């Protein structure tokens, strides 16, 4: 089932600060699942503060499930989810919303809503009985649309946009809410190469210069290696390796996580690991 991105509830236009060096969100020995069989059992996972973390792994390995648990959309069957060092289930919805924003894999916009109106919904948590729409809100919306390149579409209905354009509108809405922690589930989905790089550049800027912490689920290994400060590789609901890409991305890791033989070379532009899959010939048996 599709979700609408979670909106934060900060009381000002400045993201709430997170203690330097601390992990703003952490899974401790959690068991997660949707049906009878768990997706993850006794999973430990921590997102470093002030860094761009990317989670990689094959389909169905538990990446998005872990992200949903961090956002309190999926309660763990066992274990603890910590948000800023506190058990997330002991926090109020407002307290959780003040700290994080979530962009899920798929989002559904209300029929007929225009781009500027949807992005402005990211500012709803800032409103209250004694605080109505202000110039600060207007500026936050305008900056979010400018950063994601959707300003030219501001007056258009969202349902008239292409898949890639709609994705950038959703990202703009999450940015407009100005939370210190962002959880992005495949943020480059539907985007062409140019806009993929623009979104990843923006994520890098927000963490390095904007005092944000971002965790993103990614499928493109080379983009993850180039942009991530911290990489988490998962398989079968378990963290196989975590750390800076240059330290953990090896031929053995790619084999263990993806069942793919690959050569790892140095990217001549970014000096980060570049994964070169070896040619594999798959055999299929006809029934």
C-alpha cells in the first residue's frame, strides 16, 4: 500500500539540531516483518549523525523494511528503535515528527492538487493555533522547489507531470518541512540521469553543508559508492558490512551480497570504488 511522506512538526524554520557524533536513529536487536515469517531478526543498524548514509542490497533483503521501522511506520516485534537516544515508542507523534521526514517508495497525491500546494503541505507541521502561514513558510516552499527544479511547474496539477517530475515534487515537499533527519526510500526512482545526479548532489550538500542527516535506500551501486559517506550492505534481513565505501566495497562483498562476480576499480573522477560486473551467462531450462 502506498504512503504519503511523513511530515515533521518543527516549531521553527531551522532543523532541530542532533548531538554531534551521536546516531539520531538506531535499530537495536529488532525483529521486523509483515506476515508470519520475519524479514529481519535481531537486526542492529545505526545511522551516523551528519552523514549521507546509503543502504544497498538485493530486492527483498529488508532495506525498506528497516527504513519503515526507523520512521515508526512498522513497529518491531522485538527489540528497540531509538530516536535521538530514546525509545521511539515512548515518544509522542509530535516528538517523532519534529525530528524526521520520510519519502516512501511510492506516494499518491490528492486528485487535482497543484505542485505548489503539495509542496506547501510540508509546512503543515509548522502551523498551529497561534502560528499561521508566514513569510518563513513561503520562503521554505520556494527554496525547496528551486532546489529540486520544480519551480516552473508550480501552478500545474501534479497528475499532469511525468513520473520523474512527480518524484522531484515529493522530494521538494520533504525538504520544505525542514527536519534534521531525512529517510529516503529510493529517491532517484523514475529520474533520468541528470536529475538523479542533481538529487544526489542535493543530498550531499544537505549533509555536508546543511546540518542534516540522511539515510537513503539505493540500488545503483556506483552512485552509492560515489555519494555516500557511510554505506550499509544488507542481505536476508542482516547487515553484512557497514562503513565508508572505500573500506568495505570489495569483490567479496559484492559476491556475498549480490551473488555477482565483479572487479572493483578506482573511479577516475571521484576516487571512490567503481563496481565492474563480470560477464555472466545465465542458463535457462525449458519446461
